[in-house]
C-alpha cells in the first residue's frame, strides 16, 4: 500500500483545504468545500480525479462549494449527522466512531463538538493523519459557538490520545496569533519558544505553518496542557479543575 499524498491549498482569507490522494487506486479525497474553484484548480494542478468529499461541519467557509464540486466531479460526500444546521448534498452521514473506506483504508470519524455541535474530524489511522477542521488548531482551538468549555475539552481529549506522530491538518492559518497568545500564558515553555520562532520564520516567507504534529501540540498548545503546573500558575488557577482552566484560556483567547 503506497503512502497517501497530501496537497494543501489556501482559499478565502485564511482557510486551508486538503486533497488526499492514493496513487495505487487513483482515489482522491478533498477535506471541506469552502471554495469550489480553489478545490477544482488544485485537482487540475495535480491531475487527480475526486472520488470523496469529506465535510467537517456546516459553516459556510467549509461548505459553500459543496454543490459545485459534487456536480463537477460526481464525488461521494461524507459529512456530519445533522446536529446543527443540515448540510445539503451529503450522501453518507457519519457520527462518532463511524468508519468508511477510502482507497482500501478505513477512515474513522471522530465527533468533536464545541465549535459546532456537528463537528467531525477525519482520522486516517493507517497513515497517521487527522483532519481537525475548526476543533484543534496549531497552538489553539476553535471558538465555542455552539458548545461549552466542558464539551470542547472532552473533544480535545479525544484527539490527545491519538499516536503522537499523527500529522494534524487544521482548517485555518491562525498559528502566528496562537503562538503569541500561548507565549503570554505559558512564557517559560522552551518547546513553545522554539516553535514560535519557527512560525515567525515561516510566516515571514509567507509559508504555511500547517500541518503540525500531535506531539508538537502536546508540547506547545495551551489547550492541550490544562494540567500543566506552570500554565496553571500563570493563569492563577493552580487548584482549579481542567474545565475551569480550559474555559479561562478560551475566554482570554477570545479577546486576544
């Protein structure tokens, strides 16, 4: 079985889509559908034919191009069960633990409510890939539009237990701002200091900071470190429970 190829492409102000291609079967999946032309151009650039379209959640910057992509390619569309706003055009709804086949591999859906109640992350376990939509960002997490801190913390904890070498593709280029915030609340974290410097170098060259690895997030992302003593000390929440720490982090990040 050949290794999957991933081609990340930007669209909109700061969104990323990703094509996932298997050379043996010729199958190609696209993660999210915020901009049909950007996705179709990426397919043309690579000479790939779309077979699967995987939708993480209902927000327009992830779904606006769904109908046009489906019409142009005849792909099969997988997306979340309609727990939030229904998404027109989905062929197969997936919930937590649902699995389906892509190029002879299993893809597992991980339900991660918080940003929205319908959010699905797509995990390719045999290839150590996860597509986290607006749940987990590089050094950050999504805003809580439809859920609360306890819900999102539980969702983040589902991702924390994936193998640390897992490559994490998130849906937005928020890393530079996330890094500045993370340094404010966890200033003595040496791994974070090094990562922040690398992010600055990448953005100075207008290069992507995504993907990241789960190991890097465990070391640098404050939202995955709610049990860290130094972070708790910085927040003044040494003895608080993890939900309270997470809620305080999210509230501070909202106003950052």
